[in-house]
């Protein structure tokens, strides 16, 4: 199995579970991590090798962007030649190195499964690129998808429905939940220490244009300026990225420093503290194949307000039960949803409990079982 970066803690937990299942079935599993990290994630904590409990090799001790296409191709093909697997799992079609891996694997009579996280609506689709994707998908024997919408998309690109395996996206629910509970014990004390408001919306993720944070800030600003009841509410923003300066300038311009709190980029374990101090999670993305932060927020017992462009909305958000979806291009719709929480028109505690119940099935163990089923099914296919 080939994966982009070893930093991905949530994948490490799933891969560890998959390795345990493979051992029970008599399969030999080896994971090749191409690089340590991506440039955009360097501020989110160092690589934690202790959570990788499976046979793993890191090809390049640097960021993914610092590797060249020729060296990725050469190293990956070398690993496949030496290991000689029956089945190869690639992360997707976005890197030409993976095309070479698939070409070589099919030439040698090996089965291939591709990871697939995109949905049809998370980017504008260009006809010629869609035709190229169809070529890649046709070469693969199966697909691991993040959720319902990515499964629909890969099926549209030509993958047979009976060779698509979903519910592949999961977090370390147990660790996140226990860490959150420890912080909630000190919730009032910590909120006072950080200067947070009585109630708080929270965003977690990269600070970049596709995350649509300007729309979130505009919606929050309108509510703060026009709704007396909003004076008790704040907005916590956890993350870092290229748009940070622009966002900070917006806050300065509209005098929001007393109620919008930038806390910077945090490691996945440190982020949990802020979930514990918040009341409602918001993901306003214009483009979001899944949105693993939705899983994390739900594990921490938060109601979730999620852009309908995010793949996770279609699987994790039950309208009016654990949260709401909205059109990320419709600021007014987002404002109206936020206003429901501000005015106390929804039961936040009940919604948070519903989130915890829904997310129970989205575990590393279940993700690994789905992957193992896919591996077994594809290996049984006739050549």
C-alpha cells in the first residue's frame, strides 16, 4: 500500500488496524510512505512514529513537495519489484508517479485498488480531465472511497458499483473522546484563561481561500452587529495558512478582535482542547472532499454546521438532528443557521449527543474491515 505522507495520524491508526486484520487472515502487508509531510502541515506538529504499528518504509525524509517526479517513480517501482505484491493500493490519480505504478502493476498481472476522495462537486470539472481520470479508473480493479458522494463520483467515472468500498474515513475516536473529556473538566477555567466568550462557534482547518472563511466572518460580523443576543458568542479559529494575514486584517477592520479568536495551527491532539471549549462547529468550505474535522467535532459532542460541498455532510449530518447543511455561496443561509443557535431555538446538548451517536460507527476498526473486504474481494477476481 502506497500513501503520500507518514504524518497522517488518522491514516496511521486505520493502517495499524488493517495490519492486525491482515495478520489474522494470513496476508502480508507493507506500507510505503512517500514522504514525511506536506509543506502546509509542518506547523501542525511533528511526525509521531509511535502510532504507526505496522510495517512501514518512508522513502524520503522530507516534504512531499520537495521530492521530484523521477525520484518518486524510480523509488516506488523499485519497492514493487523487490516486494512483488499480489495487490497494490495507490492513493489516487493526482500524481503521475501513481500512474506509472498502476501501469507497471497491471503489466505484471497484479491487482490494483485506488484510493478516491473527490466528489463531483468539490471542484469545477473540466471535460478533458474527466476523460483522463476515466482512463486511470479503468486500469484499477477497485476503489476505496471516503463516503457516499465520492463513491457516486468514481462510479460515474467507470468503476463498477460492486468494486467500490466506502466508510474509509475515520479518526482515532477513542483518543479524541478521552482527551476531550479531560479538557471539559476544566472547561470554565480554560475559557476564562483564554478570554473566550460564554458560547463559541469553532472552525478548525487550513486558512486558505477554498475554506471560505471570509464568508463565515462576514456572517458572524452581521450577527454580532445586529443581534443583541449574539453578544455572548465568540468565534474560535484554529489553524494556519496563506490567508491568515487577510483574515486578521478583516477582523481588525470590522472591530471583531474581542469576539474572534485566532489560536494558530495546532497538532491533532492539541486541537481537541478547543473542541472541548466550543459549542458549535462550522465548516464553510467551497471545496472539501470529506472534512475529517467534522468527525473530530462530532466525537467531541458538538453540533455541526457543514457546507454541502463537503463530502462528510452527506454521510454525517442529519438535518435538525445533529446539525445543518448550507450552500457555502449563500451567506444569508449560514447566518440564519447560526442565529438558531444564538437565539436558543435548537437544543445544542441534544444535538451534540446525536453527533456522538452517529459517529460511533466511523471508527478505524470499521474502516479497516471495509478495506480488508475490498482486498479479499479484489484478490478473488479472475485474471
